[in-house]
C-alpha cells in the first residue's frame, strides 16, 4: 500500500525468533529487500543495523523513501541496487519488534549480541539459499557497538564460511566507546564557538553525570537549551513538526505514519498481538540500556587479523558522534607506514564527469581497517549525500575496501541509470558543480 512505483525486486518481511539469555525468546521484525539491479540469486547479503533499522530503510538507504504524506517514493540510490539488504529491528522493543525484557541484565551489549546472532541464524534457516553467500554488516550510530560485537561472535562461534561467510563490516558515525570529556570539549569548541551555538553543562563536568549514559545523551544535555540546532547535521534545519519525541531533529513524520497505517502493517506481517505503535526511538530503552562494553578496538583488531576488512566513516557535520570520537579510538593503533591524510574519491554519475573528493582517509593494520571523513554530510550519510552512500557500499563490497579508483567509479556508475531529471532532492547540494561537490 501507498507505493508510488512498481518495485522490480522481491521482498520479504516478518519475524525472526531469538533469545538474549535468561529473558526467554523474543521476536525481532525483519524486512529483506533483494537486489534490483544485480542477480539476487548470487548477490551478496548486507545486514543494515541502526535503531530502528526499518526506519533506516525508509529514511536513508532503502529502496523506499517515506514522504510527508506517508507514501513510498523510489530511492534512486538504494543500496539494494548492489546487494540484497536485510533490515532487523534490534534489540527487543525497537521499531516493530516484540517489546523487550524488563530485567536490567538483559538490557546491555552482550545480551543484544546474543539476540542478534540468534536472529541471524534463524534467518539462514528460513532462507537457506543465503548460506555461504558473501555477507557484510553495515550500520550507523550505536551500531558502532552492535556490529563489531556481532561480527566477532560470528567468527568466535565458527559460523563462517559455510553458513555465515562474513566478508567485511562498515560503521558510519559510530559510537565505539564511552564518551570522553576531552573529545566533548574539543568538538564543542570547534562547532559551538564557530557556529554561534549556545551550550549548557548540567554540572561542572559532563563525566560527573550518570556514567552509564551514552554519548548522544551527553549531547542532548549540551543542546537542551538550544532547540535551533540540528545535532545530526549542523548545516541542516530542525523539524518543528517532527515525530522524534523531544528532539525534533529528524522529519520522521512520514515513515511513522506509514508504519502505523493498518493496511501497511497487514502487508508487512506485523504481529498486532504485541507490536505497539511505531516510533523512531524507544525512550524507555534509550534511558535504561546499559553500555556494558568499554570499547570495541579489540574487536576491530581481531576482525582485521581474521582478514575481515573494517570500514569506518564519519560525516564532518555530525555533532552527535563527531570525527574526534572515532579518531581518538584509532589513535591507539599505529597507522600504516604509507598512509597519510590522503583524499578518497566518489564517482559523480554524469556523462563526462568522474571522480570527486569525498573526504580524507587513513588506513591501519595493512589497510584492513580504513577510516574516512565525509565532506558535506552529517550523521545520516546516505540521506545527506546519497551518491556518497552508494559509493561506500560499492567500496565495502570490493576486495580490500576498494580504493575509489577509476575502475571502482565505473563499476558504481554502471549500477545507476543516468536521469537528467533526478533533481537531487535528497541533499540540497548541486552535485553537478565540482566546486560544490569538492
């Protein structure tokens, strides 16, 4: 229902059963969209993780984008052009998944890892044709914790390559460790002073607040007295009529209305016995969830040592999870001897145009860990700059994380049919003008 175009791909949705431990079994909602432009029977599988992942499907990189009228428009830069993409609402209580446990011991990173792995194993039992297929995990924000823990559990559990053939991971604007006063202060000075943003501490030090709080909650403290700033992208407006509870930084009205539409929920197979009204964020879970893992640098190193490439990237306009946060973690690794602050490139898919500068990158551990900054983007890279988002997934699917060379550019360009009337409605930037794109 509410589709404005006829999809040329197969899709499935429903529930995956899993358990986080003592809390019993839980059912997580999933939505699988198979590839539209490559052979779905052989295309790799990409698991996308954020909260809610289905919200990410309808707002960022899925084949459908919900407009303000709760209609689904075609996303010309959908990631399922290049791969089959699986979206799972996790942990319990997120999106359309079954409400989560009340036991605090089940509201933490380790329990969520068990839940995610169990759901993934159930997926492979439902779709045995994906067993042994190239598998990637990508996501953003707190998936910076979820993804490396899940990837490590896959390796440690011996599930690959016959069942789960893990080939790489990518995390955008990720939270990889507890927030640190020094990064908070340096980023606050870099952005608030330059942009004229007011700020306020609750107490003399951020770290004197509840130590179980995650970084976004610290940022909410900082910006509580300034409702004119969009912390996900300081160059973008706030949405005064948004549905994101008290934040008003995302225009989630359309997708919320769609996912609460009775006909849409029937079509998606939503279980009304336990599913509540969809909201883009679960405030209860957000406030009670415990970040039980100190940081995930060890997991990144282990993945690299098992030849699982790691691609990390950050939009430079993101206030919630700034560039400095990831860099502080990676500074504990020795950079590759030949790695400098080199540019990386994306492909401008217009006849006569080619590579454009996307930001800077550094590599670690022989190029198996790569970090990129993203020019002109905030927290939601695939929303702010959908062209760059598609280049990212192309590079993730390329051996060695790609190098954004001319060959990579040509390969990505072939995945999108040129349309002179696209209008670039997603970003508000003129990608045709190199001075704007670069």
